C-alpha cells in the first residue's frame, strides 16, 4: 500500500486491553503506541511519530473518549478515529461519532478478526484521504497555473490587438498618403506580384478604377516598364529612364529594395516627364 511507517495509538485506562491490542497486532507491520488516559494520548500525538489511526476507549476517568477524540479531530484531523466501548449507551455513542467524527464503533469484547479488518480498512482510508488531498492540491495548483496562463494570454491578445489596430491605422494613413502623392508608386514583390499601386499610378498607366494589386507584373504592366524592371538584379540597384506609354512621356525611377526582415521587391516611381527630349 505504502512505504510509509504505519503507527496506531491505542488509548485505554485498562492495561489488559492495551496488552491485548499489542498482542493482536504483533505480527503486523504496525507500530503500536499506548496510553492509559486521554491526556497521555495527546502527549503521544504531540511528541511521537505521525499517527494514522487512533483507537480510544469510550469511558475513561478524567478526560473521556468523546472529549479526547474531539481534541484529536481538531488538532490532527487527518487521523482515522475508532471507539472501543463496553457500554451500550446509544446516546453517548452518537455523541462520540458526531463530536469526534468517528470512523467506526467497536464494542467490547471485540472480535479479533473484525478488529484487524477494521484497522486495515482504517489505514487504507487514511492513505486514500492523503492521496485525495494531494490530488486536490495538485488540481488547485494546475488550475492556478492555467488561470495565470489564461490571464497572460488575454493580456497578450489585448496587447497584440492594440498593435494590429495601430498597424492598420498606419497602413491606412500610408495608403491615404500614397494616393495623394502627385507621382505614381508601384510595388512588385520578389515573386513578381503587384503589391502596391496608388491612384496616380493608375492615372498614368490608364487603368482607370481597376487596381493591379494581386496581379502578375509580367501580365499587367507594359513592356517598356518591364524592360526597366529587368535591369534591377540585386539590392541597391537603381535605374532611372524616360519611357513612353502611347503618346505620353514618363520619367521612371526603379529601385531594388530589401527590408530588415528580409523581404525583397522592386519599387517603381512614375511621373509625367515635364522635360521630354
């Protein structure tokens, strides 16, 4: 059942009863403590090893069994408490059970087999209760950990939500600024997809209200622009050239850029060529 030593305290004012209990459990792996009064029993509990089971006579001079077991219940609530009594006093037995929270009442003279089985079950109950307490404590600790994790997660979600809201505002402002610029801005990612396309760019390319964002540059852009883009091979490359879209001369500046996060792409600046050759 357990590797822990099992100690049983037997309290009775009759020495013969104490001797009989010791003889009964002589072959069992129990340490038997004895006391001839309730006061002496409390001293054993105070000064001795941890006690799992307390057996007490009901009627004793001085402190009776009810008062003794009541104190045991208050001070050592984990113990399993058993009453021995040779008196068929029902009211007193009920008082002992209620006040001392008695596990079992065994009348004198007892049946040896019955007492041995009762003690074995009492010891088993003690360790089941201890295991239950440990599991309950572990569950409470786990719940506290989960509560802390949830609180931290909620805080991080709230913080992240604020970051996203801020980033969305920044993006919205950036988009607004790009659309108010008097020059066309065109962004192409490393895979050749159009990722930025402002209002002036749409005006200069003549696409009208149709946006090119999400389109493949090779399919959406004129060859004259693609030829300039092809000259950009690595980070830091910048090309500036005059091109013509139909009868409209444009000044095109293109640069190959790489962000600190490793994102690569090409930025194109288009503006009406006010000084054509």
